C-alpha cells in the first residue's frame, strides 16, 4: 500500500477518536488555532479530514453562518475555505454586535486609554485594530478626535497615551477656569448691588416729598377728616354751604350772615 494511502487510513482511524475543544464564537481564530494543534498531534494533514472533523465539532447555530459551504464544500481545500468563511462572517457579526453594544455602553469618567482597553476586551480578536480604532475615536470629544486623526500612523497604544495627555491638560484648564470664576462673579454681584442701591435712592427721592411738604400734607389730611358741622357757621358767621362754596352756594342754612344774603333768599 502506498505511503500516502497508509497516512490517510491512519488519519481516518484517528479522526473517529479526535475531540476538538468547544467552539468559541467570540474567538474563532483562537478555536481554529487550538484545533490545528490537535490535528498536528494526531497527524491529521488532509484538508478533507480536517474539514469533516471541524464541521462535526461546530455548534449548529454557528454552522448556519457557513451553510453554503457545508452543503456544497469546495473540491479543493475545503477546510481552508470553511475556516476563512467562518472567521470572516462571525467577525462581521461580531463587529455589528460590538457597535450596538458600544452605542449603549456608558463611558462615564473613564480615561481614553481605559475606554480603549474596555473596547478591546469586548471585541476580543474577532475584529481588527482599524475597527476598534474607529469605534474608540467615535466616543471621544470632537476636539480630541481632530488631534488624533493627525497621528494615524501611531499605534493604538500611543494614540491612547496621547488622548490621556490631552484629557488631563483639558481637565486642568477647566479646573483653573472654574476656580477663577468666583472672583469675577463677586465683582459682578457687587456692581449690580451698587446699581440697585442707587436706583432705590432715586426712586425714594422722586416719590417721597420733603419734610415740610409732608407735614403740610398730613395737616391738610387731618383737617379734611374733621367732621363738617354747623358749628363752623357759628365760628365764621356763615353757614357750611357759603363757607364751602361762597357765592356759588345753592343753599343756605340759617343763621348765616353771608353778604350776598341781602339780595334775597336763595
């Protein structure tokens, strides 16, 4: 029997006993790397055998991602085609899920480098650095994004360090600005208080009469509030009507010595 056929027969016998690790949907590349170590240990080098063992170990819900290849595997390198398609398609799904997750993620007061590490943890190895970089920068302030875009050739780690430095400098400037504000507010409040006091003084001067006028006004008020009775005609010799209206009086109350009474009764 040729040597190649003997290897295939031996591989077929081993394949019935090979158990691959549980599939890792978030890390398909890691799963394939571990599986290939198992293949090497058992000297499984045939593409078709590797394909058969890998497909059998795949969870059905993830097998749906590559059902076109499973239903009609290519004649050449079926394992390689299966591996590349599964990594690419799960990676695309992972990117979409990660984007949705990040949009709902509360960043809080984390530093840019902390945001990046958190995102990398969520992403795993299923997505590339470019995708992680895009999502990471989208969650940073616009001013910071503008600076980081000029450093595209730098690694993510270097960009994160730069973003932290920018954030620290911005925070320090904001703190110093806030600390300086109370003095400005105090000046503004003092100025406003002085203006209000001056306005109140002007209003008081405009609407409050002088002391003499005020006393005269009170005197007139008291005199006008006295009861008007016939006793006034006794003092002046004239009745209330003539004392009040003079020649225009329409009535007269006796006794009244108004000069006009000589002309006849009213």
